[in-house]
């Protein structure tokens, strides 16, 4: 496990007034160890190797806590199933409609996206664009 993650985690927890517990550290590392957009089940499988007694519900609850604290991001909350995203930089997603894979693309791949105006009373915190299509792996199979 790269050392920066441990340092980041302590700092992030301090900045977001979250207790940096052992359990949370392991869950956070499972999400951030390699880039991706993981489901709670995938993270649970990783975390269980280190904390065999942990439950999926506990992993899920902690992921929600991280998201609420702003330490992790949720990919497209309206899609129904939770996928967490450790990439907090502004970016967008390529979503394959066949295998459901999600790939980050930086803002430079899109024309500048700007929110011109939000309806009165709506407070914008972040936005991202989902580009739906078929990934290269799936395209080769069809
Ligand atoms: Zn695909
Ligand atoms: Zn992402």
C-alpha cells in the first residue's frame, strides 16, 4: 500500500471532522488503492481479506459516510446502484451500456461544460457528464 494514502487519509479525516478509525482506513484504502468505480460488494470483498468479521452493511454505511463528508464521490447517484469514485478532480464518465464499465475522462476531452444558470434555490456542488456508448472490448464482440 503506497504510503501517501495513509497520510492522505489522516489529513482528509481531519479536514472533514471524521474519526480516522482502523476500519475506515482499510475501507478507504480498498477504494483508492487502484483507480476505478467500485460497487460496495467489490470493496467488501477486498476489505474482508483484512477484517473477516466485517459485514457488507458496515462497508456500505462507511462508504455513505465518506460520500457525505466529501472524501469520496458517488458516480451518477440516479443510476440506482452505488459506485464510489475516489477521483475528486472535475471529470466525466464514459459508461458502456453493455458491460456497464465506467471510465474517467478528464475535462479536456469535452468542450468546456458550463452551468449557465441553476433554477432559483438550487445550490450546485458539482456536475459531471455521462457519455453513454459501447466500450472497445464490447464493440469487438459484436
Ligand atoms: Zn463494454
Ligand atoms: Zn470517475
